């Protein structure tokens, strides 16, 4: 039986999103959030406190002042602890008596070890990270057998993108297959974020580090390499965003979607605003030595230079975020998933929180999984995850033809659009 297409517009109430979910949570429902004083970790803690007020939250970081300010907003079910994730002993102490650890202490690019994941396996604690790096994600996946032996569920790349974008792609592919719509042939991820998305210097460092990586994509089953921030396309993100230029980047969902969903042609592109930031990204990719862009300390120096400038323009550009995933099938059918929110710094928290709650509620099997794997997020749990993740969205559409979401659809005659 064909799965009905989901279509959500505007925000969904917590009640419609599965309530606070407390009836499905384990007796020990304490969640440790590493990087909790950062934008992603703090936003995740805030979203979890709203989606499930009964959760006990342990916010971990190295900035006590920020930690105290966040805890004062989260209330009595939250506390702050000082943790350096490079210290195994400190990590393992922090993991005592928690049900789940959320690793939001990026950037993940150029990290040589999966320290937090290894500590979670050692202490037999469920794990979730918001990794956005292909190498790190594959390294995390290599610990699958150890996580399986330890009896813990774990998800890597579980945030907004990658993360929710992977689940949306999986829904498009599954719907096409269940409706006998032909074989999925091309899957394309398109992302847009205004300015830095309000996510602070970490996302700026991530962007620079990605510019030092060759873009890996797949064309008709063949793995290909391309230059970062090349291959510009003008993509219509629908209401609230409109048409934006996007450029190739090396993102982990490309490989995982190719291998797991079995689509032979897969790529990912990203764009930002103001438009001249895209020119700046191209200039950095073309003229800054690759060795510099692959050195975290040197990239940190670049961030110190550019971050104050970016902050100024962030106030003008805002922090709207949009994800568009396009699937084309062998019979000519095209479907789209679209997710647009006015604030990335808020939306990323709800997306990450949605994965955390899914793990706590038992959706994830033992082992390490990508979001699009049914062992990671069970197929029948995807709807609730997407409802939670889409809190406050301006536009959320799944499994619709492109003309239904675009601001300027093409009419081929007699009221028929393509």
C-alpha cells in the first residue's frame, strides 16, 4: 500500500508532535549534551526542554558563565557541568547515570578520533552526534560492531543537514518505490542559509574546512570528484526564500544516501546570503592553499578575522534556512521535499532533539546508523520525528511535485505544470 504523502505548513503544536513523549521514555531519562553552551548544543537543550519537560538535562561545556545563563532559562530539570571532551576520564565521569549523550561539540572536520563515541561505547551509553563531515561519519560508522557488542543504539550525522534531510530523502525514495513510480535515478540535496545562520564561529570554521575538501558525488553509479564551491545552480526554495544560487560541497549525506538508498546519481549543494559571501567562498576555495584549509588551527585564525564581519552582516541577512531535496525517477516522475525555517539557530535544536527523543523512545537498534537507515530511525517513527523537527517551520512539504512548491512554476499548457 502506498504511503500517503505528508504535507505540513507552518508550525505544529507539541501535542500533535507526540506530546512530551514521557510515557515512552526509559526510567533514566537524563540526557548529556556536549557542546551545550554552543549555539547547536544550547538550542538542542532548549528544544528538548520544550518537547519533553520531564527530561533531565546535563549541559556540558567549558564556559561556566554561558552554562549558568542557559540553565537559568531551562529550569530545575537542568544542570551544568564542566567537561573537556579531549579528556577520556572526564568524559566517562560525565557519562555516568545518563541514558543518552548528544555530541554537539564541533567542528568535526579534521578530527582524528571519535573520542566521545568510544567513551559512549565503553560506558554503554546511547549516542547521537551532529557530525557534518564525511570522513568523521565514516570513521564513526566503523565502530558499528563494537556498539553492537556493547548493546547501545547510536546515530551519526543526526541534526538538520545532514540529519533531517536524510530522513526526508529516504521518505521520497520509499514513497517512489511503494507507488511503483519507477526506479529512483537522481537525488539532489540543496541547502540555503542566510549569513552564518546565527550558529556562531563553529559553522564558519566548518564552511572553511569544507572548502579544503574535494567534492565527492555520484553520477550513474560512478564516484566522481569535483572542486568545492563549483557547479553553481539557481534553485527555487519556494515561499519565504525564493531562488538562490547553490554550489557543490562535500557533505556526508551524499555517500550515505548513495550506499543506503541505492540512488545512482547523488550530489549536494549549498548557498548563502548576502550574495557576495558566495563570491568570497569561491575565492577562498580557489586561492587559499588547500593545506591551510585542512589545518584546523589555521582555519581558526581565518575565523577570528572573518567572524566579526560576518556578525555585522548577519544582523542584516537574518538566519533563514531552507532544505530542498529533489528525486527523479526512471519514468519521469519528479518529487520534492522542502523545509524552511526563519531561524537556523532554533531549527537545528528541534531537529537534533527529534533524533534524541527517537533514540530514547526505542526507535534505534543497537549499532551505529545513519539517519536514513531504518535501523537508525524506524520507518514508522519517521513521521513523529519530522513533526517534531518541523516545529515553527514557514514551509514543510514532503513528496510533492516541484511545481507545487516553486515560486515560478513552468506551465506547458492547459494548466499543466512541470
